C-alpha cells in the first residue's frame, strides 16, 4: 500500500505583516472602487470593521482551498489559537498563520 503524503505550506505573520498582506491581496488587486480607496490611506486609519471584513475574505478563500487561517495570542503564558475574530475590535496582539495544502 502506498501512502500519500500531503505537504502543507505554512506562512506565519506578525499583525502588521498580516495587515500588509490583506491590503496587497484584497485592496490593491481589487477592481472595486470601494476597496481601492483604502490603497491611498495609512493602515492606522482603516477601521477595525474593515480589517475584520478583509480577514473574513482571506479566511473564506483559504478554507475554500482546503487550508486554515488561524490567529494566535498569549493568554496567561499559554498560547491560544483562534479560528475567527469574535469581537468588533481588531486583535492587535495576535500572530497569524496561514496553512495551505500544497
């Protein structure tokens, strides 16, 4: 019997790097004028709601391809993973991991 090994690509990003990724992937490449306007403002002036919406687009896209998008944070010296953002505020202290099957 032959075993099939599935290779996974894992990308780990700091919060700022993940925001940059979201801007490049969903704002700069968009044909929608609603999203294009964010290409001309600083990342600090983009609202939490917009970041969460961009995160949800990324998560849906990664999951559609069979991967996962996870956020990690330290809570009481323990690493906790999150598969979604469960608040109205952008989690500024999370690290992000994108895992895709190759």
